């Protein structure tokens, strides 16, 4: 049986994450000190895995998260289709009370199936995001010689992607939780074209950091 294992991670913490600033695809931020510590902890926990290839978004924070693996000589490729959702005019801003209310309204609309509503004026809709993700992942999955891959992405983008891979309605995206440098592990069976979720929002590799 021909299968592929996908290690899907969210990038490490950035200062925008720490301060509650909206990032999205329009903010190309770097990891902060904790983010680099998280990246190192993940590397130490999973460096024994023989990854055939690494895939990231086009944003620096995902590349920095897996740089330790790249330094081992593992091939890697970037796809713009794996970028975070665009939050339009909200990017770079710290939400105030009214914006928080607006955010909750947007999430409620998406959960009610209104996934054609953009994240913010000038931003993307979940339907636009999943369309570009499908294109990127089709290219990734055609590489049938790659048995085990590492994919570094973003929080909302991961939620959207998981609904697609697991054949769930896009409105179910918020059933998937995430935190900085969490791991989702999936298996793909080429014989029936099905993804199986084996591990969800795992942060056990960060346990020593959390204890400190």
C-alpha cells in the first residue's frame, strides 16, 4: 500500500503573535526569540524523521521555523498557495473592542456557511484561500516518490486546509485548534485517495519550554 505521511506545522511565535497584532499574508514577519526556541525544540524532537522534502509558504516565518531541517540538506520548496489568509485592511493592527466584535461576527458567519465573506475589506475569503491551497497541494501530492514530508504553514490557513484534506465542509474549519508550532500529522493512502488525521494540535515537543 502506497502512503505518504504529512507533518503539518504552524510557524513559531512572532512579535505580532505575542502582541495580538493581525498578521495575515501581507505581513512578512520574523520569529521572535521564543519562536526560534520553539523551532529548535521541534527540530530536536523530530530530527530523526527522514523527511524527503520540506514545503513552506512564501513568508519568512515558516522558513525560519524549519531552517534547522533545511540546514541538514533536505530539499525544500515554497508555495504562495500555502500563505496565510489575507486580512486586508486589518493587517498590522491591534484589534480594539469593536474590531474584536467584528472578528467574532466574521467567524460566526464562516461557521454558518458564509465562507464567501472576506476576512476584512481588501482581504481574502476562505473559499479563495482553499482554492489556492488545492492547487498547491495537488502539486505536492503528485510527488509520489516522497514518502514523508514536512509542511510549515499558518494558523487560519491550516484550519482551512484540513477541511479540504479531510473532506469536511469549509464551515467546520474552527473545529481545528492551533497554537504556535503545533503539529498535525496526516496519512494519505494513494489507493483510495484518502487522508487520515493521526495527530492533532500536538505540542508535546514544547513541554520543556512550557515548564520553564
